[in-house]
C-alpha cells in the first residue's frame, strides 16, 4: 500500500539559538507554479538578424516579487522575536521580507532550516518508495 500525503503543509517549528521559534514549510509544485505565474511574463520581439526578420520569444522575470512570494509562503509563523527596543515583531509579510533582507542571522537560520526540512522530506519520500 502506498500512502501519499496531499494535505496542506503546515510547516515545522525550529528553535533559534538565544530564543524565538520560526515555523517553516517547503513549497509544493502548486506553490511554485503559482509564484511563477505571478512573476514570469512571456514576451515576443520581432527584429532582423543578418537582414532576416525573426521572431524571438523570451521570459521577463520579476525577481523581487518572486523573492517576496517565496519567503512569504515558506515562512509560516514565528514567536519570540524582538526588535532592538524589546517589542515583539509580528509575523507579517512585510516583516518576513524585512528580516530576510536585513538580518543575516535570520536569513541564514531560515535557509539552514529550509535545507534541513527539504532533506528530511526527501529522505521520507525515499523510504516510503522502498516500502
């Protein structure tokens, strides 16, 4: 019997050194497709090359929006994160992006957790396929 989990990924909680927790999830194929649909536009250009008219298709990618959508989807929630004034930082899309862009410590932590989670999910898939 093969069991395939198709439920929404809620994410896994990771504890930060010094306090605070971050809930992270990996992206599904549907997530990636949705992000790509919102951030990649197909363009067509007509021009002559060596005197011969041609039609050229290319993709224009909005990298900034792609990063925003990616980090907003991957970082689900957090608790126990405080700013320099001692105020708790709410988990909003804007704050997710702010921390990913301005805090090397936070960005590195999220990246490491995401890799660990991806590796763990791949291992589970491999074990499931062997059974």
